[in-house]
C-alpha cells in the first residue's frame, strides 16, 4: 500500500528481510542531479525531514524510517552501521538507483559517513550536518544531552516546547515559533526498543581511522550554537576528510536545517550543483 507525504510516496517494503517504511520524491522525474539518500537523526521519523525533501525539488530524494522508528516495525535483533548501510544499498537497488549524493544529520551523519565508505562506488558527494566521527566526539552541553535522552521529548509537546532552546539551540524566540511548532507536530515517538537499538548500533563506532580514505567531495555543516554536537566536531571531521569544506551557521543550533533553512539550503545547493571538481569552492 502506497501513501503520500506532500508530493512524496511512502510505502512499507520488504528489504533484505526487514520491513521498512520508505519515502521517495521525484525518482521518476528527469533531473540533472543524482538523488539524495538521506539518513535521519536518532529517533526521528520521515515526516521530520519531509520539508527538506520538498524544497530540494529539482532532484530525487529517498529516505527510510529505521526499525522501530516512525512507521517501520520494531527490529527483532540488533543491527549496526554495516548492516544498515547494506540495507540502504538494497533499498537503492529496489528503486533502480545506481548513484546518489548521500546526506545525514546527527546520528544519520554517522550513517552517511559509513555508507560513503562502505559503498563508495555508489556515492558522488557527501553532506554531513551536525554530526561527529563517533566515539571520538567532543561532548556537548550536559543539560542538552540529559534532555535529549529523555523520551518525553517525543511524546510530550509541552516538554519539547519548554526545552527546545536547551535541546537544539539557535532559536530566535520572535522568529521561529511557527517552525518550532511545526517540527514538534511532525514528530512521532520511536518504540523503546527501536530507540535503544539505534543507540546500540553506534556503540563503540568511529569513522576517524577511515575518513582519510574517504575520497569524496564532502560538505560539513555545523551550527555555531549547537548544544548537542558542538562545532569543534565539525572541524575534526573536516580535518580528517581530504576533500572537505566546513561551513558553520554562526547562530544555528542542532536543527539549523529547520531554523536557518534558506541559508542551509543555499549552501547545500551550491555544493551539490557545482561542476565536477568545483564543489568545495562553490560551497
């Protein structure tokens, strides 16, 4: 059964033995650009990022709910970055996609790194937002990390509203109420097992030793006011990846793609649309 999110199609598909809820936009439309394969943040469902897919309207876009998140059934056994990268490649196969630009945010940024390393032949460019090299990360604000781990942020809109600034930073109290309310309204809580397995998947994981071998043009984007993934983590990533460009949104928080969407989108488009060999200069 196929459903819709905006202009996107959503369906539950059997991929590599897993039932996964997959959303895709414009895959059957002609484009001068490869589709974007997007990996979401921990516990975040497809709807949380659907506005980004709608705005990047000149190319395909595909993403999926992790097991136990959004509309994907609970996982029976744990998974890791390797198995989910393999699964993502199987999703691309199922929809006839050979090459992608891969993008990830926060937890999904780690997945994007792993996918680009594991399936390098299928990746053209990489966009990493508000993310780290894994276990070697510099920790964020303890107050934000404590609230981030509290499941109430998914199920209690009042809790989320009260602690939004601490959790995500970069909020203009007078200018982003609509965006904040809209984001809260799009969230659906993961199952406890789904959330735990996402945490478990990255336990002990780091990309740091492999990043010098990531020979893809890479845009690293960070929020200067990010309370969860502090900006120095982006500088670490950019220093380890040979062909990386670091862009910092000075007053952006962890959700700068939401709160600073015009600025973020301009940087992403400039990077992805640049001719071969010129992406780092354009970003």
